[in-house]
C-alpha cells in the first residue's frame, strides 16, 4: 500500500510538470508535414542484371541521393569497377534470402501513409520553430545497418529496422531485447526528432562533461522530444517498457539521493557516465529490474522543474543554453 501511495504521488508530480511545462499547446489550424520519399519502392525491385540500366533512371529522379545511398550507405564501389556487380549481387541475394524485401513491402506497402507518423511532431515543431524547415525522410533498405542516417536536409531511414520487436531476423542477428523494443514503426518519429535535436543542439562543451552535465543534456533532449510529441506514450519516448517507465517514476527520488550520497554528480569517468545515462537493459547500480540510463530521467525532471520555475523561457531558448548547470542552478529541483 505504501509503495502504491509513493507511485501515485510521483505520478501526480509528473503530471504537474507536464501541465506547468506546457507540453500541451494550442496548435489551432497550424499545419505542417515531413516529406517522405519512398526511394525503397523504386530501388528494391532492381535485379543485378538490370542495375546498370536502372541507375541513370534513378539518378534522373533522385539526383545525388543515388550516389549517397550506393556509396555512403551500402558501401558499393564505383560502378565501373569489377567488384561492383559482385557486391551488389551479394546485397540483393542477402535481402532476398532473408525475405527482407518481402517483409518491408508487407509492413510498408508503397501506398502506406508513412507521412502521418511525423504529422503531430511536424506541427509542434512549426509551433516552436516557425521559421525552420524540417529534413525530408528518405526510406531505404540498408542491410540491417543503422536505423537512421542523417544527411544534409534529410534523414535516411532503414525500414528493415522497424519491423517490430518480435521480427525473427532480429534475434538471429543477436540484437538484444532492449534494442528490439525500439525497432517498432511507432519509433520512427521518435528517432527522427531525437536525431534532429542532437544535430541541432550538440553538447555545448565536451571538455566540461561530467555526470550531471550528461544528465542535463539527455534530459533536455527528452524535453524537446516530449514537446514535439506530447500525446505519445512516455514509455515510447524513452524506449522503456511500461514497467521500466513506472520504475523510473517511482524511484526518481531514490536515484537522485543515491547520486548525491555517492558524490558522483561531477564524476568524469566515461564508463560511469554511460552506465547511469546510456542505453542498456537496465542501470547496473539499481539491479536488473531498473530502468536503463535512469539518471537521464532525473535530468529530464530537472529540466521540467527549470521550465516550470522559469515560465518566460521558451523551448528554443532552453535548447540554446550553453552552460547546462545553469539549468540545474535555476531549477529548484526537489524530487
């Protein structure tokens, strides 16, 4: 009963943060979209025998993106070299043998409304950053490489990395369970806006990195993400299971007290920082039932407190703060 009361109180605090931090804003008739270019639809049916005749046609339609994809993502050699046909044939054979083309087409048919995944975030982004332009999304198959490849004016998404946590190939490839949880279609806009935030607002000063700064940086990224997608489940925005998110809420005060008691807020050891703020199945210091990178959750709550206690600060102003400890000093954080 006591634990339930603690959880209820923590949830009330979080709801209060949401309200005063003004995640829910009036968009009125504001409209915005992220342009989605289905490059995969045109490319993934090209056989090795027809690749030489197909490339000029693709280049005429997609311009320099074809070269970026072939060389920068697939790592293919120049088409004039002897190795090109061998490597391209190997790529096509691998994708066909593992049903990658088929499964992507099934999950993302050519008439799929992928644009709608980004709609809510695009509208919120335009609300906060009315003069900015959002990068286009290009969809490809990369052979299970990175989920997102950012480039100038675009973000390239590997669709085979969003086929669902239970997709058989993920287990066969040895991808850990906690990573598979993020390999859902619903994660595409989360990855888009998180990547956008990290590119637009990189860490201010790597030389000043310590645990507290990393907590604040990650917390600020999450605050940005929540501002773009206020209606999305919090567990989705964090890449947590529902249980892990409840754990983070319930034990926020305990985690903060631990960091204070151990005097590690200003620790500069990269491994320690990663253990408390990075990805993983859980946070080592708090056992295998804990939320991963849970110190970043405290960082997010500090940012929430800062914004609640400094209501004249806008989201763009928050994201431009160079001295991250200013956020903590003015937050009056008290979990």
